[in-house]
C-alpha cells in the first residue's frame, strides 16, 4: 500500500482497499476490515472530488456490518444516525443497510422497533422487485421478530397428519434460496424451528429429531471446527434431548460450555449468518423450556 499511496491514482488505491476489505470479510476478520474502512475514509477525505454519496455509503455499510459483528452496538447506532442520508431507497445498498439496521435492533433487544422496521420495509412497493435472497432474508427476519415480540408465528400450532420435518419444510417455503449456498441462514431456520417446537410444549419427538439433524451441519460445514461458537452452540442444543428438557440439569451442564463459547473471539461462517448471537438464541431457548 505505501507504493500505491506514493505513485498510485485514486482509483488504484481505492481498488486495492476494496480487494483487501473483501478478502477480510470472506475470512470474517471484521476487526481488520474496520481498519480498512478507516483507510478508505482517509482516502476519500484526501480526494474530495471522488468522495460521493455512493462511495461513502458503501464504506459506511461495511463499517456498520463490522461494528455489529464485533459487538460495538453504540458505535453502530451512531453510524446509523449519521449515515441515513447517504443511502437512496432505490438501490440495493439501501436494502442491505436496512438489513443490518434490523439485526442491530434485534441484537440490542429493541424487538418492537425491529418488527416495525420489518413491516415498513416489506410493505414498500419495490420490495417484490428485490432479489430472491433479499426477500428470503426479510421473511426470516419477519418470523424472528414475531417470535421475539410474542406474536403468533407460522407453525405454532401442530397441523393434521404432521410428520417430523414438515414444520421446517413449511418454514423453508418462506426462504427457498437458503437451500442452496446459504448454510448459515439455513441453520438460522432450523434454530427457529426448534424454538417454535418448544413453544408448542407437546412435540418432543419432532423436537429431538430436529436437534439431532444439526449433526449434519457439524459434518458438512464445521469440519475441523470443534473450537468454534457454532459447534459449541449445536452441542448445547443437543443437551435438550440428552436431559429430556430438564431445565435445571441443562442449564447446569451448559454453563461451562456457554463460558467456553463466549471466550472464542473468532467468527465462523455459520455464526456470521445468524439473526441473533448464539448467547441470545440460547437464552431464548432456555426460557422456552418447561418450568
């Protein structure tokens, strides 16, 4: 980069920064990606002619994602307030910005605000013209917001002749694209199914078989990843059938596992695509166990 700064044009420096930032996002190194955001802001300040809304909004979007993934909600809130005017509701970056706003609201337990944002966005006239994956993410967000605000969620009541897996198949019709490369969001759907089954209070067979199905995520997506938050979280969920939903025993056995999980600072691929942090998902799961 020193050579690029000394001899390169603005576009060369910008391209190098974007490549570095993309590589860091792929490896989930959000702390280093934030450093690249700082460099990008310095570059834009040095070349005000090129510092248009599009470039500033793109950098703000990356910064917002990194603040949320590194658990800096106060900085994320400040950024949302200062960056709203950079985005036009006509482009994809605005929709992605709103996705991260929603996740920020959920992470900070502002569930009603998240639900309101979801309703406003999904009711917009241009929502149906968005990509399938964008629409699918918002449908996933919708059900999470409904669950966490105490509203009725799809599948809360068992339907006639239901078999194991039918609930998940029904949920997945809301986000068809997750069956492809969206393994993380697919897992978010399975966790959602588990919490809905817990709300039913009477479908332990379905619940236990669903939890066991998470083994395929370990084998398919977490090879060699035993010391990841995703792996430990799945192991914690597997305590439910092991201790037959006995909340007292489950919480006792899970306590050191939760501590170990929270001590892991790296972010794995599945973890990066959850609607809520694992510790919040676990707290909700425990709250739904029979008293």
